[in-house]
């Protein structure tokens, strides 16, 4: 009753606590006292349901049913929430093919889950695909889990502070020993620390690297009570950070202290170069201890191919900063302020940018960057008034401007897209877009990609895409593409667009795969190629699929 009512009600959200109460009364009325084993606390929603049901121990079934009906008839659900016949989600593939398939799942190690029960303040997680590790923080402890090879969990503990964010970056050349291949940037409210990352074995194709080793360095600086909630590194070794005060910082370090400079320090890169001479009252709004910028930065991203740094503010303003051909400069090029107007034209009102990714030079000569919004819209940008010189020689052209070329609404796959539910994770890599929507105990993963066959046979002025979806348990924390021969081949064979044409590459490379990290573990999802769809259709002995087969290969 409650579930069917919520499906046909208006988009005003229901208080999760009320839903947990309804769930507990229903289970008590139908099954009696809680008897199931407690789930891990890291599965937040499952644990909340279990705990709510457990709290009713001893209540009679008829009492629980009465409570259930009374709560359902309160103004919160039936008084103020007007019924409507509008349907939310009705997924039906109708025998059609699906391009996105959940292939495998690996649970988070018990070693980490057991320690999650001791959580006091906060926990964060992410993926480092460069080293085949998942990272997770539990208060002041950091855990690195090798999801490719079974080996002991690598740990690090901050003695004093809760860890706010962790990032893997490349080191500056000539500062560390040759064995140090990466740096871990550990951010706490009080300090930002650099740790060295090395491996037991040298890097060789097809061979495991062995256990990760963490080395302490003497490089740490004060955070000045600013939580660095986003940290990115460049191929040249520079480190940029976004603070929870809405400002952009750079973490600068060197081998030794200089006459006028410390070995490591953070520089405020917000505003002009004269900002240090301007009283802070002109840069801040509000009063009291906690002050915020008028339009704080909420997102940063970097394009290593073009040495371009992007910042996104709360008002959806996007700024392009060019670091120069050698990656050592810092020049503000342009700020785009019209995205909200662009989104309104396709009825994407009150949309927020949740992700920004560069477009590879091997993918397009005229598209250079894409943003993903909370409704699943993609907006594509260019940083030049002209394109790259030739298809086979995408030579570097420094950015001169920032303009939005077009915006694309999300694909609706047999009703799988629910416009009422916001996208909470977005990812883009070489033509493929993946977004995640939260639905009760699961996440719906939506993918769109260029339809090579339709583009070749039709008018190439238009972008034709196909889409697929799958569902995974838990909430998605991070999405990353699995390293593959196709991705490494893009650097060896610089032909624009070639690697996106699956009709040409499907017999040369394996299907592209993606990692989805949830609060329960690591999912691997596969994006099927046309040849994989053909195999599916031919393997099926259902006569109804003959028409599907014909439709698929006639487009």
C-alpha cells in the first residue's frame, strides 16, 4: 500500500525516517519480532531498516498494523500530498538488447568492514585505477585494497585528525627516489601531508606489481582549518585543491627550504595576483567565524592533453585556466556564465553540474570538454574558434576561449530514466557517458555511447547514440574505466575518432569495462560491442528475437 502510493504521488520527497517507520511496522505486523542477522553498518539503508524493525521488539502484530495505518493516514502522506496518476518508473526491455551488463562483484574485505563498525565521525572511499586499488578512510585511518590480487590491506593512520580526502598524484621529477612512482595527498582539517607510493616489483607488462609500500616524507603543511574536499594532480606534478571555503589552492613543494620559501606550502589561487593585498572583507560574504565566497567553487578538473584547469562554481559558472605549453604557467582564459540559460532551453531548470571531464583529442577535433548535470544533461564545450588541423595529426592548439556548442538531454531507455530522481554520480570517457540514479536499495546505472553504424549510414552532421542500463546494489561512490589495450592504443595510434568506431575495433580489442564502487564493494560492468549483441541474439532460441535481430542490423 505505502509503496504503491509513493510511486503514484507527486515528486515532493518523503522523509526517509517515515519510510523506515512504515517498513518496521509492516515487518512487525507480518513477521513479528526481528529475527535476521544485522547487516554491516556500511550498508546504511539496510542497517537502518534492520534497526527500525528491531526497535519494535515485543509489539503485537495487530498493534503494529494499527500503527502502520495511522502513520500512512497522517497529513505527511495523505493529507498534503495530492494523488496523481503519473507513473514514475516502469522498466520493460520488451525483448530488446541491453548494451550494459553487470559482470562481477567483489565485496569489500572483511578486514575493512569490521573496522567500519568503529566509525565515529566520517568515512570516504574512491578508486585508484592506476594502481588497481580502492581507498577508504574510516575517521583517521586509511585503507588501500588491491582488488586485482589477494594480499594484505595496506594501512596508514593519522595520529590526531580525521582524514577528509585522499588523492593519488604524480610526483615532481628529481625530488624523490626513483622507486617513488606516485604520491598520496592526505588532507585533514589541520594538515596536508604527502606520502610516497612504491611497489615491490618494477612495472612490467602483464606482471603484478606486488604489495604497495607507503613511505613517509617530511612534506606537510598547515591546512588552516580548511577542508580540502577535492585534490587533483597534473602530469607535470602540480597539485591543485578545492577547499570547503570555496577557494582554489595549489600545493607547492620542493626538495629543500629556500631563502624566502618553505619546503611545502599552499598558495591561494582564487582571484587576481593582487588578491593578497586586498582586505579579505571584499572577497567574502557574511559574518561570523564561518564565511563563504559569494560564488564558491564546488568542482575542479584538469585536462592533461591541453594543460587546461577548469573550475565550476555554485552558480554553474565555468572558468578555464591555461597552464601553458610546459604546464608551469597559470593564465585565466575565459569564464562561461550562460550555462543555466542553455539548460533552460531544453527544460533542465534548476540543474547543477555534478561532473566535468575533458574530451580526448583522439575523440574529437572540435569538442574539448563536457559537463554532466544533476538531471543527466550533457553540455559539450570548445576552447577554440577553430578545430585541430587534420584527422591524423591532432596537434596541440592552446585554448583561447570557452563556449558551449550544444547540450543533450538524457536518453530514455524504455522508461528507465526517472526525471524526478537526480543523478548523483556522473562519468565520461572517450565517448561513453555513465550516470547513477539512487532507487531505494539499488542504483540504476545508465550509459550512452555513439552508434557507429547509424552515424556511418546516416548524416554525419548528427550525433546518433544508443543507450543501456543495469542495476547494482548500494550507492555509487566512484566510477572509473578499467585500464585496457584500447586506451593505451589511443596514444600509440593517434587517429581521431578511430577508437570510437566499434565496427572497426571490435575484433581488435576486448569490450570496454568500468568499475563502480559502492558502499558494499566493487562492481564491474561491461559495455557490449555490436559483435557481443550479435552473439546474444544468435544464442537465443526464441523466435521473437529474429525480428529484433533484423531491426538491430538494419540500423
